[in-house]
C-alpha cells in the first residue's frame, strides 16, 4: 500500500518497508475532540508513549494513579489549553527543522508524518502516534519526536545534547522515544526540540533492556489498574489530577486510618510557618549588618571567589502610587 502524506512545505511517498514493523490502526478522531479523548483515554483505549514515564513512576508531572484514574473515569478528560494546542500545531514545523538538520547530518531514503496510530504487536493496549518517521539510507527506520519547550529548558536541553546530565523532564522525553521504538519496532529515534530561538536534535539509540522494562510495565499496569479493581498508590506527581477529581455534593466518608496523615499535615504546616518566620528574622538581621557596613556604597566585595553584594538605587515611576526612589540589596 502506498501512502502519500502532506506535511510542512513538502511530502514524500512512504517506503513500504516503514509500514511492516508494527500493526496500524486508523486515526481515532481529530486531535482534541470528544471522540479522540474517548478512544485515547477510555477504558478500551491504550497507553500512549507520552504516558509511559508516568506509569513507571518517573515523571515529575504525573504518576500511575493519574493515568489509571483517567481510564476509569475518576477524573474528567484533560482539556487542551492554548499551550498544548500550540505545541501540537507547531509539530510540523519542528519536524521540518529536523529534516533540515537530517539533510546535513544523515542520508535519508524517505520520511513521513503518520496520520494513523501504531499498535504494539504483542502488548495489548500499547500504542504510539508519531510526530514523524524516516527511513535512513542504511536501512534503519527512525521515529522523530518533536518538542516545543520554553526558553527556561535551554540549559536542560544543552546538558542532554552534550551527555553531561539528564533532568527528570528530559528523562521523560527519552523514555517516550524508547516506548515509540518498542511499539513500532524501529531501530533509532530522534528528539527534535525547539526552545526559544534554538533548535536541538538528540539521537536516541534503541535500548533493548529499557524497552523490555517498558513493555512489562505497560502490560502490568493495564492488567492490574485498568482491567483490575486496584488503584496505584498516589504520589506527589499525581496531585494535579487528584485535584481534578469530581466531587459529590455533601458526600462524607469515614477514614480513621488516615488520622495520622491528617495530623501530620497540620503539624508540618505549623512547623513550616515557625521555621519560615525564624529564617526571615535571621535574614533581616544579616541584611541590617550589611547595610550598616555599606553606608552610601553601591557595591561591596567580600572575596575573589564570592559574588559581590550590590545595594543600588531604583526609581519607581508614578502610576497608581507616588513615585519613589529606593535601594535594593542583592546578596
């Protein structure tokens, strides 16, 4: 079967070799629609590659409880916000940037942006929707995952590209690519990341050990928490979705087994308040000593290996309050 998929500024016919590694499912509705949400997140749907880090307990944004609660209808489907929609719309552009990079660094026999869902051949309810895919000249098949990040992530992306460090957020992206390789059977992956004004490409080698752990985690998660009656223990990463749980008016439950947790929270809040007050007082005492020593000086040095202290004047313009000149101490 020959597919020709339109993409940003160009298109290519898909080599048949790219279609033989995984089972294909027709696209389940338009992205963001109710039909899409039901097929994607309903109890008969599948675990997507972007959720794998969550069900493995490795995501800072979501945990296995959140994924299970969504499948069981305990929380409403996630509503797409402007940032999420923008990220989806800009994917063709980021894939185009990857093609420009690949044209200088790789030999490509073909590429395309799939408009269907891949289904894992042996692990039920495990699927992948790719941002892009390519057939390299050496015969290897590649997945391309496109990310649109804020400028604040630039340092993390730089560390990932250099191999110096992998932040929790970047680890989630790497796991997502390994999951895509697991579903499709492809040999190599690429992260194409646009952050601020910088575009970065990171090659991700297929890791069979990681893929085996991913496949086992998805199979166990679906059997235990979606088809079974159990629910994962919630973690800090699940708080956002726990707050989205639908409430029944005036419904009351009795859980004396959670009294220790309730009292611990209240005690810790009081301790945090006391410690914050003590720390604020200590900081103000040190600031008073520094300001007294600086007098009318704007800059104070305390050693070659220590950042200088500044106490410069700032003028606040008059808008709703009167204009005022004041000094800001920066230690």
